[in-house]
């Protein structure tokens, strides 16, 4: 199978930080998208954990068409359908289940599934996934785990997410098998609720500066 998600991998070359967003209010979507672009980011993941999540994806895409906006916390076939109907560029899940795999069908090429072990990574590869989310990254072994996985599984690439922050994003990104890192520290729920747009842009710029050294 050819490498999927090539647009995301390309965008991550310029800006390998993926803010994981939990947005309660639809009115925050457009200014949030602008703040992330202002900070130099090219990719965002909007979790489906709030009722507004799907509409937020659509509104962020409308506000900043150049921003790749994915849906996170995609757990079911219904989540896949409503994410893609909203224009999601990619899908992220904390893991994989037989039901979700069956529901994905051809949309498998848009999914970054979560894995925490070598066996899970091998299973996802057999199913056609080549870009995997190490999750929860800090608990699943972090940087040492990714280094260890690279030796037997050099064909797999990762987007570690979960427990990563400003202080250690750079050490993940220094690894050759890491395409991007995800995390909520760039735009926390509190940042968004308080409309701290300038802070979100600043944290985005700082993360990129640290990532691209
Ligand atoms: C999540 O599930 O919310 C993401 O993995 C982000 O995790 P973080 O809040 O630890 O960055």
C-alpha cells in the first residue's frame, strides 16, 4: 500500500506540531483557526468529545482553508461519517476496534490509529496503516519506546500524542520515525474558553521554533 496521508506528512514537514483541541463553543472555531495559522501551524485535530466538535471542524476549515483539520476521538462508524461530511482532512483514534476497522472501508487511508505496543503496530500495518499514533505517548514509553520500535519496525512512522508538552516535544521530533507530535498544551480547553488567541499563537510559534532546531 502506498503511504497514506501524504498531505499531512507534507504539512508536518513545515510545522510538525498538531494541537489537540477540545472546543465547546462553535463561535470559537474561526478565531482559533486564525490563531493557529498566525502561529505558523498547518495542522489541527479537533476532538469529537464536545457536541460542537463536528461543526467546529467545518467552521475552522471555512475560516482557514489552508489549515489541515482532522477529527480526533473517532471511535465509531458514525464518527467517521460525520467527520468526513464536515470536511475533516484526516481521522485520529486512540486505538482500533473490529467495528471501527470495518466501518472505515476505503477511508482507512485517512486514519491515524492509536497503538501502544509492537504487536498493535504490526497489526495496524497488516491492515494498511503506516502512520500510527503512539498513545498515550508518555505512558507507552515515550522517546525510548519510539527508538526501540524503530529498529524492528523501520517502515512505520508515528505521531506520538498524550502527555507531551513544550519541554519534550523537541526530543520526540528529533527521532527519524516521528512525523509530528500531538498535544493539548498549545491550545488548552482553558485557553480556548478564555479566548487567549494571542497566547495560542505565541505557544504555536515557540513550539515550532523548538521543533525546527
Ligand atoms: C488527548 O487524548 O487529549 C490527546 O492525546 C492529548 O493529550 P494531552 O492532553 O496529554 O496532550
